[in-house]
C-alpha cells in the first residue's frame, strides 16, 4: 500500500495520474453512513458494508424507536451475512428548531414577501405563517438577524431551502422578510438562527428517553451529541450514561454546529471522545470564507489530541446524482489531507438515490488522497507536539510507526485489551493499516461474569487506519512468552485473507510481554 506512496510536494508525472489505482486493503479513512428510507433493507445495508461503511448512524430527529429498531435488526442481519464489523451511532436531536407542517402540503414562499414564525403549533403551515417548535425565538432574535429554513438534511442545492431576515418581533411571533423564492415540501424542516443562542438543553427529554430505551437495549457504541456548545454539555451526557450499565462505555462525539461550540472548542475537545464537524449548520453560522479555516484548525487539534475528527456534508449533490461535483470530489480529498478520521454521509445515504455508489466513490477518493499525504511531515509534527519526555505508551506507539515505515512493513499488528495502544499508533498516521487485535478481558460485578472487548473493537471502526479483530478471550493481551504464536497466526491469516499481507512481507508487532512493551519486526516466509 505504501510502496507507491506519492507526495504532492514532489514532481508527479502527469500521465501517471491516469493509471488505474491498484486494489488495496481499503481506504484508511472511515465512512459513517446514515441509515433511512433508501438504505434500510438487508440487501442495501449489506452492499453499503461491502462498499466501505464501518459505522451506521441512526438519526433520532425523525422516525420513532420502532422504525430504527427494525433498521438495526436489518443491519445485524447484514453484518452476519457479510462478516463485516459495523459500529452503531445514535444521533441526538438536541436543541434543534423545526418548522411543523402537519398537513405536509407544499408551501410556496416568494422573495420579498413576509412570513410569520409562530410558536402556536395548532396553526396550519401556510405561505404566510410557519408554526415552529420553540416559544423562545422571539426573545432570542432581533431585527436584521438571519434565519435559514431547510428540508431535513438539506443539501443546500435544492429549491427547498429559504433565507429569512427578521423584520420585527410581535409578542411571541417573529415577522420575517423572505430573501429567496422556495417551495417547502414535506413534514419536517429544520430552522437555524445564525449566531443566536437558543436556550434549550443539549440533551433533551426526548433524547434521554431514546437513550434509556433504544440505546440501552442495543448497547450503542457512539452518541453524536448534537449542538454541543460547552464542555459541560459533554460532562452532563457522560454522567447520564454512567448510570446506564453498559452505556458507561459508550463514546461521546461532540457535534460542533454553531459559533458557540466553536468558541469553546478546546474545552469540548478535552471532554469528548471525538468531534463531528457539522458543516451544514456551521456553514450557515460562519461566514463562507471562514469555514475551511475552522475545519483545518479543528481537525489539527483533534489529530494532536489523538481523538477522531469526523467531517460531514461532502457530497451533497449525490443525493440525486450518480457522480459528485468537481468541488465535492476535491472537498473529500482535502478533508483527508487535513487529517480527518472519517467522512459522515447524511442525506446522501438516508434519502439519496445512490447510497451504495456514494459510499464507494467517497472511499475511492479517500484512498487516492491517502496516497499523497505527507506522512513524514505529519509524524515529525506530531512528535514535536507531544514533546519530551513522552509517556511510556506514546513512546512505544511512535516507535512502532517509525519502525514500520523504515522497514517498509505491510501492516502493524497491535495486541490490546482496551484499544488505547492501537489508537495511539493510529495517531501517528502510519501509511500501512493497523490490525488492532482486541483481546477480551473477563470481569465480574460479583453477580455475573462478562467479557469486555466488543465495545473496544467496534469503537476503533471510526479511527483512521485502525482495523479491529476480536480475538479468542483465552489469549491474554499481556503474555509471559515472547510472542503468542496462536493469536498472531489468527491476525496474520486475517491479513492474508484481506489481501494486505503477502509472502516475504515484513510485519511490525506491538505487544505487552509481562511488564514490558515490545515492538518487534517479523518477516514472513512462503
């Protein structure tokens, strides 16, 4: 995989760009797919898994728990038939403002006309009045403020999105001037007031109910905490999860969607397990010329902290088209070159016409971008940022990556029980895949015995370059022998079957032996 590694900073023979890409293990960058009406059958989910989806997102902004449960059962059937691991992410609603259109009749809005936003949800939605789900909007906005209304998971390219400008506030109603003509069709439209603080809890009562029931029942791997604005939002969510048994292990990904979250980004990053850059809402809250700067800065901070960065809204046009635009294809590649761990697809897979093709194309673009990323520069930058003295684990992780690059290893195999060592190796962005062999540990609460490991394996499915393998619990991660031959053989066989390991390849193995951590290089025979 790394042998044909190119650098954009060096001269590239232009004709070589047209050469067919060699088949490889898969893209190192992960893909999160949102499952919904167009992507919830066993057949389609199976194809999505084969195309490269490693995390399935369930968005509770729409659909009830029963609907999502049916989809999840189909996902489990698809995992079983394809033998491909997939993690589960629950995306909360949070303080999301919505236009309520109970009749679902199309509403035509004309530029320069006026429309009233009212908290009276008993009123019918018309071109003159739009009922909303928040009574405090009139207290939060003032004349001249900008409000955006878009179809659920709007793509921005359709004629179902409208910009409004606040003209006046009348009691609880907000009178707005329509800035562009549009037709609102469907039952659910999200409303975003640009750079306005909305006084609603980050984790709503509905969110808590969904987590207590659906989340606990299904032992979800990730929670996407919508509209995270402060570090305290993450702490409160973690405190809530800590009382829900297995969900104490669920990772919290803070979803940064507005200027308030941007302002408190550093503190949020410290508390969260990962970050989702929700560029749809961010793109409304921020001036367009500032969006790229926030993305690059935020992804860099995540990289240095060793926490996954997920970028959204990259191929909106593929909701209705088989190919992305030139700008979108470049955007995906730039997100990878910036250092993101995963690409999150929303409308493209939920209601898009081509969910499988979208995942496949995004994966191919990611793989091409990875070939030209400057790993050497990235490695030096990360080592410099970490500084000295390094922690024991950090030193071992960076040494394993350095050794793998020097000997041109085809893969790094890391034995782990918590997954931390493997994530640290991935932090240094090796050019080769990291097979994370997660070895379950037996634990007890004095009432029953349980194995850990499944959470840790699935949670690495969102980390760039990490490919988990759940080992037999009879093989300890901390061995007293120099190397545990049987569990290593399982990992090697898996690598060979995946096409990432071949005869005469060099492999770097990272393992704990007694109290010592060992990095060793092995060369395969025929």
